[in-house]
C-alpha cells in the first residue's frame, strides 16, 4: 500500500471516531431525554451545541494551527480530547456536565478534518486529490454503517451509556493508529493569514459556503431526529431503528464512493444531483405511509442522497479556493456544522410548536435555498468567463 493511501486511511479512521462521537448521539436521544427527564428538543442540544462550537471557532483555530505545526501532533491531540470526552460521558454525569464535555472536542474537530485531508492530499498526486479526500471523508459514511448503528443497537439492548462505550473504543483505536502510522515531522509551510482570508472576498466561494450551510441544514432538520421520527411516525422500536441506521449507512458507503467518482468528472453536476434529494426525500417521507417495506425503501433512498453531503460540500468549496485548502476545509466544516445547528434547531422548533411529522418540510425549504446557491454560482462563473474572453 502506498504511503499516501496509508495516510488517507489513518485520517479516515480518525474521522470514524469523530463522527461516531458527534452523530452517535442521534440514535439515543429518546433514551437520554427519558433518563434526564427532559424533552427531545432539549436533549438535541447535545448535538446542536457541539455543532455551534465548531461553527463559531473552527475557522479561527484552523487558521492558527493548520500550518506551521506537526500534523501528527495536531491529530493525536484532537483524538485524545475526543477520547476523554467519551470516557466522562459514559459515566452519565449531570446533564450540564455532559453538555460541557460534549462541547470540548468540538473546538478541534475542524482542525483535525482539515489536517487529515491536507496530509492525505499532500502525499499524493494532483490527479488523486478528490480520491484521497474521498477516503478521509469516507469515514463519515463508514461510521454511519458500522459504529453509529452498532452503538444504537447496544443501547437498545442495555442502556444509552453503551453508545459512549463504543465511542471510547473507536477513539482509542484511532489514537493508536495515528501514533503508529502517521509520520512525525510533517510540518506544512506556514501560510500568512492574509493569503488565506482573501478567499472570503471571492463571490464563488461565498456562494459555495452558503450552499454548504443550507444543504446541511436541510438534511439535519430531519436526520437529527432520525430515531424519534421513525419511532413516532413509523411505529418502530429502538432495535429496529438501529437496523434502519445500519441500512442507511450501508447505502451511504456506496453513494459516497459513487460521489467520489462523479466529482472527478463534474463537481457542480454531482453536487446538484445529490442536492435534489433534499427536495425528493421530504416528499417521500411525508407521503409514504408507515408500512415496514415502504419504510425500508425510503431509508435506502434517503441514505443514498444524504451520505455524500460532507464530501460534496468540501469538494465544492475547495474548487472555489484551490490555493487555500486547509482554510477552505475548515470553513466547509464550520458552516456545515452551523447548518447542523440550524437544521437541528429548526426541527426542534417544529416539534415543540407543531408535530414531528412536519419536520421534513423544513428540509425541503433549506434544500431549495441550497439549489439556488448552486445555480447562482454557475451563473456568476459563466459571467466571469465571458469577461475574461472579452478582455483577451
């Protein structure tokens, strides 16, 4: 196995640990709400607060740490903090303390993702860039198919604390792998803050950022309440929900791989294709009924369109800022998590003021906004190309 693939796969393993910790909470929200005697939208703060910390601090911390520092040390520090968080959470502390230890690793999550991607990309050829990035971000889909449903399943058999036991084991394995395999002394060249921040003036990058924000908000307005939504609207028990999460993730592994292939041909068309799911899925969820076989088909379609959203968002944003890879990645992570916060908050607001049946409509609304951003960027770039031709 070539070194660049090794680095990419180690980054992928760390991603599995990170995603298991961030999104493993989704499958156990009903149990946590019951344990702490709070409403489901209050329990969802464990997800939305994590995302909000990333959104507010990610770009700034990444600017400070993504260049001029040993990549191995950055990745080890991040995963260690994730490990500490899951160990404390497994002891079921008071809800306020659970919130704090959940938020701690969020400060370094964007730094890890940006560092892992840049390390993998830097070790390969330019033509392999999307493929290597896809391997690292493939950890998201792999977590969805392995650790997240497995943690949910164990929690349905025993208690919600078992989800954090799984998260602890995964983080520990990732920590060991990074320590053993990642090369030491891999210090990227220090970049000036000004050279990276200037991408914030680029219209295409701003529209790409907005697309990412609305797309993730669209998906997470419903996905954040995946377990509770299936229990209430499809009358499933928690064990069956864990199987649905597994099916969701299996399909996601395939669609993530397919998206990586499609991105090498056309980033815009790939993003638009998977974005169409933000409009299709709400309609299917609303009108498909609660038959178990129909539900299985819905989960398959839902997982297919959802899974590549983070990969597509990163590729789309980086394509607008190829010379600021780490900073663009951190912004993709930050605004993606801001989208998680907005989507989760919107879904929670609808649940508390209406009924959980209506949350897919929020997803459709944000999905339309994301599609508008894609169309707007395409029009803007066509205008730029015409002006360049005229100038020549």
